[in-house]
C-alpha cells in the first residue's frame, strides 16, 4: 500500500469534500462517500497528484456510485 505525505492527504480530503458537494443530496451516503474516496486513493496511488486529478476521477464516477448504491 502506498504511503502518502501530509500534503497529499490534505489534497485527497479536499478533493473528496468537493466531489461530495456534487453528489445529489438524496444519494449522499457514507457508502457513496467510501466508493468515491476509493477512486481518489486509486488516482493518488498512480503518482504525484494535484487537486484537479482526484476531483476529476471521482466526479466521473458519481453516476456509477449512484447506480451501485441507490
């Protein structure tokens, strides 16, 4: 499992907060949040990230999360 420095962890947290604001309120569950957090972690594991990459990768999965966890 990759190790993340404090700056990367903060970027990932901020990205998750941003993406969760985009999830429709009726679908904003802890299960959806975990799924989107996993998307962000997978992106971060690929190498150095900026704020943009994890937000984009998780935002692109919102519709999948909603369909998997109605």
